[in-house]
């Protein structure tokens, strides 16, 4: 019997980030510490390999390069899923210190390195130039995306987002769902095809997976309004019917999409480049040290 096929699945390695981007869909504009060690991420993924044909795996954060197990993730995912594409998304600010990752992604095959360019930083620009000079890249366009491909087939791309879509109303301390028409919200969703694997469960998107954690952290503001959107996630021992229903809904709106904004919610459409800031150096030093010593709690 063939396994259901899932086009894409994201694994969030850490919520910590060196940038604060207003409207971040993984809530990494807040200060976070901790990371998911590969041993834990591996156990999550191993539980799903027998159930799903996973075509591509996204490695995301926060900033994934703040997880010291990043290399284990890249090699480990390749070992578990020999045919899946591996996509690593980073803001690139730490990539010059971890430049061997470019070679690792190239060597494991069928990989994409995506720099999400948020700030005009000289060091980041130098890193991009270093990448471009490191290999004989050929420009290509795939799925409407401009990329570069290495002789071995690795992809490199740079995304420059200009608008972020904040997934809730008000500020964190008084956060509220939008209660929109789900289809209207889905029209502008930036996570249309981005289910997330977290705590061994799969959610339709990172917003569903992470919102309960943020609500708890903020003292459960307006919790009665949020209850219709608290999704338990799909466990690896779910029924075949439940799994097929999840796969069939990939890339489509769902009732739970109503929590997010539509194009009419102007206050939730963020001018990204004018609101992104660096987190303080004192915080970053503390965060990085903590992550090295972390037991995996985010």
C-alpha cells in the first residue's frame, strides 16, 4: 500500500533569532532561548517516515544557525529521507561563521539554501558575494522563483520580503484572532503550503503549532476567543482517514484559517523593511551561550 504523499514539511530548530521582525509568523520577534537537539528532532521525524512520503523538508527558525546541531539535522534528514529535498532558510547573518554548511548542503544533494534578506548589512552582502564566487552557479527559474544551481544540483536563492502578515490582532499581551472568512484569510497567507512538525505532531502551519505556546506565555489573553483555533495537531498514530484528510487539505483553506487576517485587515499588513531590527548584543550573547547548554526546551 502506498503511503500518502506530503509535498513539504517544516521542522523548527529554534525560536531564537538575532532579528526582531514585527509580524513574524513563528513569533521569533520575541526573545526566546533554547533549541531542539537533533536526537529529539530525529525521533519526531522517524515516527512519520513509515506513514508519509515526505517530498521536501524545510529547516527553519527563528534562525536555524543558532542551533548547534544544524549539521546533524542536514545529514540526519538526508539519511532518513534519501530522496527528499532539504531546504534551509536563514537570514544569512551567521552564515559566514558557518560557511561549511554551503559545502554540506551541496554534498548531501537535492538541497536548497535560501537566504531571507531582511536587513542591508555589509557582512551579509559579503557572505552572499562569497557564496556566488564559491561555486560556478547557473541562473535558473523554477516555480516562478529565481535561483542559482551548482554543478551538483544544489539550489541557492535570495528572498527579499517587503511585507509581513501579522497573524493576530492587537499586541501580544492582548492578542485576538481575526475571525475572518477562512478563504479570504488564505488568499494572503504566507504559509499556504508549510505544515510544521513540532513535538512529534504535524500542524497545518506554524501559526497553529505555536500560537498555544505564545498564548500561555502571555497569560492566555482572550482565551475564550482563541479556543476554536487551539488545534491539538496530528499525531503519528492517527488513523489512515485522518492522515489522508490532512494531506488532501494541503495548500487549501481550512476553517482554522479564520484566525488570520485578510487583505482588508490593514493593521496586520506590516511594512517589513521599516520595522525589522537587530536584537541587542547582550541578549544574543546570553542566548547563544544558553543554547549550547540547553536541554532542548524552547
